[in-house]
């Protein structure tokens, strides 16, 4: 407990502990006329279990730095801990488990407390661990040109003015056969993607197309798009390391930092003409 | 199922169903020299239960639009549904429950599947429902001037270059007694706040100060800061409706759209001098 946490950068601390928090990826920057090799730094996202008195409370996807603080804050935030004095010891295991020993009643093993998955996060910001190993996504095939990409991005961003008015929504659009077929918004980026996938399922729209999201491409977002068979995934912003890994496992085309005339492809650029 | 989901704005659809997705809030824009009344539009965030064959799977915080698509996408994303053909009917109850009837095995009532709380979301992006009613936060008292606000914002953003390098992290800083005491980053905005709260607890730092986050001020973020007694909460971006409600219940000073010389106060501006 005696470590000094006062402002020091997270990756400085992590690097002192020989834990990398980023890795380098070779990518291809695409424009209508050029393809340029480029190196991008991606943030490491990895699963870490949190246990209280050796009872597993949950597994969370994290950047692997400051894990003892995270474990205590996580348990406090969920109501398992209520004061610092309860904490006896925090142990970090290099395989990705944090255990907090605390003078509190042991948490119920059946987890029957009604938990709310919060927004901003939202929706299925939860996946089952076995899904992380999923490799057999049957992707629908298609390729898109820059006119499609432009239509997808501009269409999604222009569908509503909620983002401009509230600065509190994520948008997600689905493009296929030359048009924006679905566009949804929500307080959580997970929810917005869930709404698009739910609409494809409910309306029987074939997933042979591309998804654009204003949110980051973390593990669960890439995974759920791959599961339904969407071959192309485009984001306004960055993927995480695990997002890139899952795209490679499943064969999804993954593009970040997308603008109407430029995107940065992390996997399978051949689907973008 | 026969509704046409093709691009229509979410709030157009919601408003057709007489469900508001935004509300207006009176706020006070503060600068070093002026206080100007201002109206802001905030996004509605509310809890909605998702049930499969009448078994409750979870409660998620959402923007109340397109809930049938959300329910199906949520269950698909968590692996409870695997194809559209399984869905028989989706019912929405105005009190905030979505029930999907589907030809699938009933989900286990003990929820023993190991679920992962995903990042970007991350950390304690989960709260127990009873915490939403929490009113008795014992806040530590303090007030800050604009020199402190500037120090907090600039300090937090300058602590590391991970955000610039990866575009994939949220940062959270804690300011007290004229200095930045803690600063953490993570792939998830919930995780970054959890790391700061965990550090305060582990290091015995009194929460008499202000938190700055680069993420939105949704329900759980405001709630966990109030629970530990932090009186001032500042964000680079927007609060949700439920974030504002919880700030009012607990008495937290809530400021959004914060820049070094300007912020927009949604509750209890008197703590900012």
C-alpha cells in the first residue's frame, strides 16, 4: 500500500513494472487514390479478473496499469467495499487476476444482486469469456469503394442532430447495396451497435455490408459484428489491441480514424476498393 | 416486426411514440469574470430491463428509443440468441421492460456463465439498482477557483501522451489542496474513474477536492464520486439526464464542457469561485 501514486504517467508506472500498455501495428492508410503503409500505436486491452476474498466478482477489460487501484475502485463502485479501512491487502497475479482481501462479508456466490449495466458503456458491454476465442465467424462477402464509405459516414452523422444538441450520444450506421439501411443512436456505443444488429435481425436485412461507429473498436464491438457476419467495420476513432486481434481471428476488415476521404486499415484492406 | 427501421432519426421515432429522448436544463456558464444563465439540452438516460422468455437477463441504461432492436441486439451480443429465426415476439412495457420471446433454451436463472464487463465501458460500469436511490452522500466540502480548474484540466491532460499516441484512453484526475494528487488512464472511462477512487482509498487521500474526467457524466460516474464524498465533478463533455438527477440528489457540483477558462455548471455552482 505504501507506493506513491501521485501523478506519474500510467505507462511510466506500467513500464517500470515491465508491463507494456501499447504495441505497434502496421496499417495501411487508404485514400481514393493512394495506399500508404503506416505504423500506429494501439492501446493494450486485456481481460483481468477481480476477486474479493478469493470469490470472483467479475472480469473486466482494462489497460494493464494501476491494477490494484482499479480493483479497489471497482469493488467500491459496485458497493462491495464501503471504506478504505476494510482493505487488508491487494494481490496482483501476472496472469491477470486481482484479488482484494478485505474485512467485509463475503460476497454472495450466486451474484443474485440485481446489477445494472450502465450506459456509455451500456447494452451488451458484456460478453462471455468463451466468445473471446471465437474464430469461426461466417462473414458475408462484399467490397466497398470510397463513395460508399463517404455515404456511410456522412449518412450516419447526418441522420439526426442529437449529437450536436446533447454531446452525449454515439451513432452507428449500416451501409449495404449503395445505401444507408440502418442508423441508430444511444448514450452507450455498445447500445448503438446493439440496436443496429437487432434491427438487421428483426428486419431480416442481410449483413453483407459495412458498419460505421463513432465509438472505439474494442473487443466486444468487433466480436458482435463478426458474430452476425458483417465483413467491414469502420470507426471514427481507434481500435484497441484486442479489437485488432479479434478482427484478425475472424477476418473482419477493420478501419479506424475514418473520414469521408481517408481511413486507416488495420486488417484485410482488400475489401475497400 | 414489420416496422420500417430504415434511416429515420431515433428521436423522430421516439417522438412519434411520445417518448422524449432529451430534456432542457437551466445551467450557468462560468468564466473567471462572468456567470451567464444558459439552457442546455441533455440526453435522457434511463434504466430498462431486458428479459428473455420472461427471465430477467439484465438492466441496462439506455436512451429510450428503438428498444425492441436494442433488446434483440443485446441478447444476440451476449450469446443468448444466435439467429433472427429464433425470435418469436418482442414486447415493450412502458415502465421500462423489454421482453424477447424466442425459441431458445431458457437462460440459466443463476447467471453462472462467466460474463466479462468490457472496456470502453469497463470497470464498474455496473451499479446495483438500490444505489440509484442513494441520497445520503456525505460530501466533503471545498470550493475551487479557476486557477484550480485550469490546473486540474491541464494537469490531467498533460500527465501522459497515451491519448495522443493511441486515441483510445480516457483520463481522470483528482485535484486537492492546490495540486493534482492522482491521475489515471484506461481504455474505459469507468475504469479511469475507478482507478482514481481506488487510489484515494488505498493512499488515504481525503476526497476533499474535484475530479476531472474526459468522459461523459452518466449515472454511475456521478454516483461513485458522490459515494466517496467528492464534492465537485468536472467533465470535458456532457452529462446525461440521470447524471444531472443524481448530482441534484446527492448535492454534487456538476460541470460539463469544461475548458481551462470556462465551464458549464449543471448543479451547485457556488463551489466554483
